[in-house]
C-alpha cells in the first residue's frame, strides 16, 4: 500500500482479532457495522481499458452485522467483508483512538470496543 495510507493500515492491523465498529455517513444516512476484524487487505484501482475504473478500496474481513440507524433492522455482513472505496481524493487519519476516513462519497469512523 502507498505511504499516505500507512497510518490507516497501521491502525487497522493493530486491531486485527478485535471487535470494531464502523460508522458510515453518506447522503444523510448512517450505517453501523460491528465486526470481529480478522484481516485487512488493500485492492488497488483497476481500469478495464474502456474508461471504467473500479476505485481502490480497503477490504475489512471478519464476522459481523450491519444496521442502519433509521430503524430498518440488522443483517449479517455479506460475504464476511466490508469494503471502503477510497477514490482519488480520500484522506485518512486517527483521532482520539479512532480511525477517520473521508472519501468523495462518505465519511467512515472506525473504533475499537
């Protein structure tokens, strides 16, 4: 992974085998994921040569549940993973023991419990 994401990946790798809560805010909606983090991988940007670009992403692997804060319930985390698309203008940092990631579309806060 590239150097700008070393703080982010370092935080995540330090929390492997721990339970984390991921709070995602996008377009006025908030989702919350609680997962036992087993592994972290980075998938680089992929271009198919036809103007389609699949953004780089962090992939958090583990067991967990996802719930929306609008009260529609909770469900198991699909395929045992949670992906954070990074895009080209994403930024990540740590603050007060939590990880913050700001992307073009959403803001993620990851904390350990």
